[in-house]
């Protein structure tokens, strides 16, 4: 699918004849395969969340919850184009790539600080501690190496890649909108006209469920069919485990009931024999008498009847 890019022609804005191309999942995989973990984690996050690149490059570690399912990103109002905060989600493969990047981030930041001629600081708390021009360089380099370096004229003079980072938002929309409501998709992307109404109608749990429904359409390195098969196997195992747990719970309840009945019988027996009313000396006396009687009787033998 292709989307138009606005160009100014003779004092007015018109649609460009050359259009930006939304890559397929396989094409995006080819592009991202030419990136290191730094770039791959950023662009996987963009493709699977619908975030703007400017929003992603302002995120801090504390803005991301990788323990939730799906992983959740809290986009602050000061990060967004509209000034409205929102929640976004990323795919499990974007999470894995991000976790790998976070393991190397501190060391790479130290190296970048040493090489910087512009006073870069190690105190940079952003997840991706670099500017948009660096992100665009990573993208252009990967696009060229993957063979998708077709360009078109922008504003009749500036050349621009047909496959550029902004199309990742369109990638997100075209995939998600085929599975979940369009208004939810638009709200997750941060389109102002949808945010208030969607947040009024749906809880965060609802939005997370919607995202999980469409997550498989956003996968780049994992095959959607294999993921669906794996998810079905996991769900079946979870059902089997739940059945086992339910059986153990029922068995445990039965044992508790039987133990309660036994304890009641023991209490009645003790009351009948008056054991609780005996002193320790009396209990010791009767214990010894009982023991002596058992020794006199000898080992137990089954009674044999004369024929």
C-alpha cells in the first residue's frame, strides 16, 4: 500500500505523484536485518506501537513497563505532538530486542560520549540517547543495504527514500485496523480526534486485549502462523494445567472434610472415655496398664475356628 506525500506546487499543496511505500512484514525484516540492536530495537518499537519517532526518542527507561503483557509504554504529554499523554504497546519481539539493547546501552553511551564533539553526557536518561538525525542515518543506511533505496523528489528538489521511517506508522495502522476497531488503532497512534472517546469507552485492560488480538499482524522476525500455533499450544497447556489445579483443589477439599470428620470422631471418643478429665498421673497409670495387658496377650494372631 502507498500513501501520498504532500508537495507544494505553484503556491498550493497537492498530492505527490511519487508515493511513500509501506513495506510488507518480509520487506521490513530485510531492512531491520541490516541494523545493530540499537537501531533494530528503535524501529521495531516504532513499527509495533505506531509511535512517532520524536516521541520514541524522548522516552526514558521508567516510561516503559516490560513486565506487563503486552509491554506498555507511557507516553508523557510533553513527548507528544498534541500535548496529550497516552499509552502505547509494543510486540513481544520488540520487547526482546529492547531488552537486548538495554543490556548494552550504558556501555555504548560511554563510547558515544568519548567520541562526541558536542558535549554529549553520560547522564542522558533516554532509552535511545541520540537525536533524530542519527536515527534517520541508521534507517537510510539499512534501506540502502537491503535494496529498497528507490527515491523520489520531495518539494521538487529534495530526494527522499520511497520507504522512509514515517511509513512505519502507516505500517502499524494498515495491519492493526484489519483486526481491531479503527478508532482504537487511531487512538493508540495518538490521533487527537480519537483519544478522548476511546479512553472514555475502554479501560487500559481493554486496550491491552485489543492490542494482543492484532499483535500477530505486526510481527517482523517471527512468522505469524508459527506464533499462532505456539500460542494455541500454550493456551491448551494452560487449560490442562488449570484442569489439574482444579482437580487438586477438589481433592484437597475432600481431604480437609475427611480430616474434619476424623477430628470430630476423636473428640467424641475422648469425651466418652473421659480422657480430657484425667490427670497426667492417671494417664500414665492407664498407659502402663494397657501396655502390660498387650504384652501379656502377645502378638496378634487371627482366630482359627475348629472344623
